[in-house]
């Protein structure tokens, strides 16, 4: 979408697809550029997506606003080994994954990231 936002994030194989702004936070909808993955089980390349789940990840604040990334977590299907590995994102620390419970974003330690409800699917 915007080369400046891509350069600002500086994440491999990631582009900012769109963004939403609210009074207190910004949500960047990111898109993964790579088409597929190599299965860690059989080393076969696959681009067949089994499912995609969106995770909300808290990033560093900017200009006094909280920043969230909507990260597509893609699970692929490998016809060779018949397994469905999840794409590995080297820049994403497993401790930083955010999940949605109802409309409230929580992190993996089950503390509330944002007290107000976030309806990110409408943003």
C-alpha cells in the first residue's frame, strides 16, 4: 500500500495493506508477500493454504498512540506429507502474539492489552 509504512515497519516479506486510526490507537493491516512455505516435515514447497487466522499484535507506540498489527497467521497443507504446518514468522516472538476474546484483545499472559473493546474486524 504505502512504501513509507513498509519501510517504517521494516519486516521481511510484509507489506501494509491498509490501516485504521482511532483516537487512541492505530491498526495496521499487514499482508504477507510470500506465496507459500517449505514444509518443515518433508521439505516440500506448498502454497495451498489450509486456513488463516488473524492475530492482533501490539507494536511500539508512535506519536502517543498505541499501534497494533493485524497479522495473518497462515496454516498451509502439504500434499506430500499430509500435514498442515503453520508459517514461521521469524520477526514475531511467540510471547507477543495477541488473541481476540470477544472484542477484547488480550496477550498470551492473559493480561488485558486494551481496556476498551476493539472491534478490529470492522476497521
